């Protein structure tokens, strides 16, 4: 997997173990991972990720729900 620049999600919890990191690439999918499991990378199409973020911001997603994968 190519090297990516990861950033911590602003919706991550305050604890060090609650970090979600996100990386994007031009024209490619959105990549996401938990900081304590950096080798486990998920990927999601940009439109699906955008819909997920809208649901999070609207309060429609609980912490137990997983990120949609396309």
C-alpha cells in the first residue's frame, strides 16, 4: 500500500485509544483506520464517506455503528 498522510478525525474521542484516522488521495477512495490498529485500513468511495459524515454530524450514527464500506 502506498504511503499516505493520515490525519486524526475531529470526531475521535479524547482518549488515545479512540482515534480514527483518515487519508485521502486525489480521485481515489477515502481511507480510514483506528490509530491502535494501523495495519487494518478500510476504504470507502467518496460519496459514501460524505453521506456517512453528514449522518454523524446530524447525530444519526451511534459509536457502535460501523463505517459504510463500498
